RNA sequence: GCCCCGUUCGUCUAGUGGCCUAGGACGCUGGCCUUUCACGCCGGUAGCACGGGUUCGAAUCCCGUACGGGGUACCA
């Protein structure tokens, strides 16, 4: 082992001792039971919906216990960094109400909160480990390591840097000095405990209970190689140092980390630091032919938070859905209560759930149905500002019309319609109220009229007659009576039942007649009560749209 | 290869040895309500991965197998 002076010479002379950091980041003064949680995203592109899922649980645990939720940017892999990723995080977290209590824009005394800015801290601890003989420099090249892995695989022994394969673990001081003097690039490796091989690591996971794993035998890298600053730590080392110094109590992270817990435990022990507690959550999955897999950033648009925000799923609906995934107890509650109730770790599922957009849409529709027209107008506008610029102008120019349209079967009704599930659906579901967003049908043969199942001639005839007799009656029942009257005159049965009993005697039933008018006015076979729609539209629009069905032969 | 985590209706799940001829929700679907579209209401559909144990009794406990996910990186 190198002398203390030789080890210290590998680091800047003014590098603080670990005691300095311990005092600089003292234990937090929080009540008993307060949880300090953290999320450590890498700025490698868009934020994954799983990140929001984890953040939501972090926020819940910390707020419930009067603790703190910290956001730490894990940017130790500079090669994968993407420009603007941090701003994107900020926006996504704000949208879902899971902004951190502490990060670089809301410093809390435990920063900096980006790992790339914490280099000196890691170095202090790495040097300390080296002084204690618990870490050492390694000069192996990646070619050497790859070659060794091949040999290990051929021999059927576990691959890795351990036992006799750990070539620099017990190298002579002279060999080390020689490499250092020659300027060979080096990394710092942790010296796994000598008794690790063959022993087991045991720990308790807050979600899964007692877990057991082979103890780590690898001398894992803790400081990566780099000729110039920054010489960054690996995840394992950064996790231990940061989570200790930030005084994190509860680490909630993906289950892919379970296999790494043994090395983390060894690191805490070697540094003589108290352990954090762990909760490993199941990953969000996606259905694929023949099975399911983890939602992939690259392949699945619905893995991205942008997808949900862009589609216009309201944040409360998303949160309700995500909470239900975490604790199924919450899925069955009304939204407001589901958001207020705590997320319990021991109730979290252990198998990765599939993200079910049909279910999300259902929840979203339920939520929007509880909003007032004013609220919908406001939310919709906020969404459109970002994703549908041209819609904003239409909404602003027709505010009264918009509110009237939204009021149909919503205001003062026991069970509002659930026709709007996302903001992006607005154009499709309510667009026909606005001339700017509506394309009138193109004659009786327009394909939008096809689902009714009548001949174009019959459609034209009825539309023409209805148009001729049209009265803009305000009362919805009276309004519909005139439709019934015209329908009866033109051979439509008064009820579906009547029509079914004597098909040959009728052109269709009141249903078909109504649908002709519905498609004429709205372009769709689905819409709220026709009388109310017509009242909001106004007589001029109604007549013009009926004319459009009749077609060029009798343009009004 | 080795190690770890998992596996209840299509999906999310309840279920911790008898309350389970397995409950709820979404989806799909039949009907009712209705002058039209919906909403709502009532009903239906469909599941304990497989094989051995333990037990008077197992979805629940044990063992094995299969399948899925993850780890075995100077990625996180």
C-alpha cells in the first residue's frame, strides 16, 4: 500500500478532509420520523413517466412526515448528457405538482445539487478510503478487462474484478509508482471485504421486506478515470456519499438497483457511515406482442411525460392514476380523496404494472366531468397556449359561445356527460360550435353521413324538408317535436321499436332522422342534446348547415 | 452461465390457511332509462402459470419447473 503522502499527492493539496464535509452538511433538524427523500434523474433526454411516478412517492413520503424532498441531478456520465434536460425536468415536475423542496434553484444548504459540481466532495471520501486501504488505484485498460471477461466466461467463473482477477488489488507499491510516474490513466477501485466471497448480504426493503443477495465480491470502480477535472464518481459511490451528506433517510428507486445494494452497504460500512433505508419500486411496463417490457424511452412515446402533457391529460387525473398504480386502495377512491390519502410503501405492488391508457382516459374523463365550464375553459386555454396556438384565438374570440357550449348537459345536471377526456380532444368533441373549426358536410353523400345507413336521396329529402319547416325554438322538447313532425311526414317511424316491427313501411326511425340533423349540425354521430346544440349554434348556423346537406342543388 | 426480483380475469388489482363455487375497477358486451347522442342504472364475459408436497382444508405455506423482468459496466 502506498504511503499516506503518496496517496495525498494524487489529490489537490487543498482538498478538505471528510470531517469538513460532515460539518458543512450537518444532520438536519427535523422531527422524529421525518423522511428525507430524493430523486436522482440523469439529464439524458426527456423525463420518463416513471420519474414522475417515483417523484410522486418521494413527495408523498416527505410531506406526510414533515420531511424534505430533494432533487439531485445525476450527471456523472457526461457522454450521455442532453442540452436543456434540466429545464424540462423543472417544467414537468411543476405540471404534476412534484417540484422539489431543495435543488439548485431552491438551495437548502446541502448543495450543490448536481453531481458534476460535487467533485471535491467525492475526492475527499475516495482519498479517505485509499488512506484506510479500502480503495486503490487500478491501471487496467478496457481492452484488458474485456479480454479477462472473455476468459472468465470461457472458464465458467463469475465475471468481474475479483479474487485473482483483480490484477491491481494487491499490486506492489513499485508497480503502482511506476504506472503513476508514467502517467497511465487510472481509476479508483473499492477493495471489497476479504470475506465477501461466498458470504451473503441481508437487508430489509421497505416495500419487499427482507431480501438476500450474494455479497459483492467485485472491486467496483468508485472514481472514473480522467486526466483532467472533473474526475467523476460512479453511481455507487455518488449515491453513498451524496445520500449521506444530504442526510437522506429513505431512498426510493427502481428495482434494477436491488442487485447493487450489497456493494452500497459495503461502501457505507467502509466509510463508517450510517445506512439509508431502501424502497425499490417496480418499473412501469408496456404491453408488447407476447408479453410486456419496461417502458422504453427510445421506443415508446407514452414513456415520455411530454406525451401526457401534450395530449392534455389533466395533472390531477394523471396523479390519481399513478397513485392507484402505487396503492390500489387509492384507485377505488374519488380523485380528491385519492390525492389526499397517503401512499403506503408496504402496499406498493412488486410486479411492474402495464401503463393502461384506456384506464387513464377513463379517469381523466371522470375528472373533467367534475369541472365547471369556466374551469374547463381556463385549463383548456392554458394547454392550447403551449400545444395548439391557433385554438387559443378561436377560444378567445368566442368566449360566450364556448361557455354556452360547455354548459350543455353540464351545468345543473346530476351526471354531466363524459365526452371530453383530454384537452387535445376538444377540437374533435366541441369543434363544431365554432365556424373556424367546423367543415360543413359536402352534400348528402358526405362520408360523415354514411354511418346512418340511408341513401343520399333520402337524406337530402329529409334535410330539405326539415330546413323548410325549421323554427328556432328555445325549449328543447318543443324543438325536438318539430323534428318528430317532419320525420313522421317523411316516412320515419316515431320510435326505433316501431321501425323494427315494420321495416318495410318506413324509411327509417326517429333515430335516423335525428342523426341526419346531428351530423349536419356537428359532423358527428355523437353530440349532446340536439335542441340545446341548435340553441347555442343559433338559427343562422343551423340553416346554413342544413343547406350543406342538401347540397349545391338548393343552395340557400 | 451465475445471482436477484416477480407471476390472480385482456389490463390494474383485492386476497397473508377455512369468510373464495376468488371480490372490485377499466375494457368488451347484453339490457333498462330515453323523442335523438351521451350520462346514469342493472346484468354478462373472463383469472389463482405448471407440477409436486405440507394440511382435515391452499390463491394463500414449502420444493421444483416454466415464463417475464433486472443485475453481472470507468450507464444510471
